[in-house]
């Protein structure tokens, strides 16, 4: 189920439409990775942004595929040069979204999707106001609790913290342009397709 909170007008005739960046956010455990993986399968023409990070690669991670891995000095230079759409620190490491590849994809006519947390989504809203913000939500609170506790990989304290953060993130849904419920991965991905490719941004001739 999709709930559109804000809307943009359709482009008029005689103008060139540029796809816009779509930011997908949502609480831990809502299924963002699964839905976006399905979206990638359904629409390989969509550009999916690759974040830059200062953390070391984990086993199996490939530079330029999972992340762009850089040291802290290089990351600081990117921030100073305004080369990142958004950036934040998490668990002692820096993460950010390179601006140039996103702009290049949009300029070439490819819709672009970025998966980030709430803080980053708010930054993108400031740096790229025309971006579309979509929140992925669970069908209900109990479903999210089941998903987080059912992982069995984290202790109760960690799960409790994630749930507290989830409450804050879900409370910010009104800041987003649309809300997509993830009760079924394929259905949610199909709804994202419509949102991502259906509303280009007018840029003029």
C-alpha cells in the first residue's frame, strides 16, 4: 500500500524532463535491502548509488560495488569540496553519498535511488530539494518487532535500541513524499517502480 503525502505536478509540453533522485529510508528490520534488491531485478536501468565509507571492507565486499572504501583524510577532503550529497558518522566510521555519480546518472536520463537513514534523508532534502523521499514502513508495529527479534543475532539491549530508533523514524513519516508499506516484497518493489520512474523533474530546454 502506498500513501502519497506530497505531490508534484506533471511536466508541461515542450520541456525536457530530468529524472529525480529518490531516497528510500525506513527503520531497521523493515526490509529495505530485500525490496531494493527486487527493484534492481525489476528495473536494471535504475541507478543505485554506492556509498563511500571509512570503515574497512568486510569479507566478500568489493570496492565500488558494495561501498567505495576510503581513508579518513580522503573522506574529509570530499566533505570539504562539497562532493557528498549527505554524510554522517555511525559506529565510529564515516559514510556518505558521492554527488557526481548521482548527478551524472540523472543527467543521462537514468532514475537514481539512494538508500540511507533518516538523518541522511534530511540532508538530501536540504542539498537537493527536488529529490523524492520515500519511507518504507512495516504493515504494523508487531511485524517490525517480530522481524528484529526473529533475527536471533543481537541481544535484547541492541534490539531494544533499534526499536526505540524505529519509533523516532516512523514518527518522521510526514516529512516524506510517500510512504510504502512492506507487507510483501514484490508488491512493495512494484509500488516503488511507479514512484521512482513516474514523476520526472522539469529542467527546461
